[in-house]
């Protein structure tokens, strides 16, 4: 997907980078305290938009359901952090027809391992902490909302030379109450698809916890049997 277009400044009063940084930090802080349930449209250049459901509960737990978030886009998953831990739940889908079940990945504040990470959940979880941290190496300036989005938007870049950037650079938009309304990065564009509803007291996992293996983001490697059954093609004379 092409990189986000350079943001256009729309709030001259916020032209001072410190003012823009503070305004974004305040909105992100409101987002941390916000309990809501909302549906977002994700356009990531794969050919069809996906519907992402985000649940932020009153007790700080969260859940993000990601269609096509595993097995090369063929399996649906849900990521959730409860008081008992961080979980990935496989949801019934074409690539995984069995009932929903969950696997514990670690403690509630642990990071999702890279091979399991669809990255869709970050704007609603750990990246909020980065945006509220005035010491984080970020450069912030006002920006126009992505198409179909609303709210106060800011272009966020990192000023660190480290390869491990604290978040993905792009455009972050919020409603006055702290609800994220849009996020645009090189990974795609998330746009709030309708009014956010109230959040629950706590999130519930999509299924029972098992000792199974979590589902990786990448498509599975062909098995040895499948490779053996695949014709090798016509020999070259």
C-alpha cells in the first residue's frame, strides 16, 4: 500500500509542534480512559475491506477481533487482554472451521509475538501509551482526516534513529471524547464505521482456553505430503 500522503496543516493555532504534541497527548489520554465498543473498516490494499471490532472495557481489559488476521488471511482471530493474561483466540472461518478456542500468550501487558501480530490492535492499546508520553521521540503536526474519517487528526513521525520505532508513523485521529476515529499507516487505513457504543464492564474471551498452538500471521508452509502429491511439471527436453 502506498505511504500516507504528506499531511496538510489545518489548525494554524496548533502550528507550534509542542502545542500539537500536547493536544494529541490529551486526546490519547482520554482514549486510555474511554470504555467503548466500535466497528472499524480496515482498508489495507488486499482487495477487500475488513470489518474490525474493538472492545475497550471499563476495567482496562480489551479485545480486538480481526477477520483474516492469521494464516495468510484465511483465518479469523481475536486478540484480548484480560486480568488473567494476553490471549489469541481462533475464530470459526474458512481457514479454521472448528469452534472458537483461545491460547494464552503471556501476561496482560506483554507484547504479542511478532509472528502472531496482525498489528491492528496497537492503536487501541500500547500505542496510546506512546502518544501520551511527552518523552517519546515523536514529531507531531496537524493533518487532514483520511477520506471518510472525522475528528482531530495529527501526523506522527518518529525522531529516533532506532529500527525499533515505538509506533508506526502515520495519521492518528480522535473524537473529542478520546474515541479513535481513524488511523492511517503504511499497513492500511482504519476508519470508524459508525457511532461507538458503550463498553462492557470487562471483556469476555471468544472461547475456552486450551493448550493448543496459536495461529501465525503468515500462511502455513506446504506439508511434505502436499509437496509430494503436487506434480513437478513437464520435464525440459
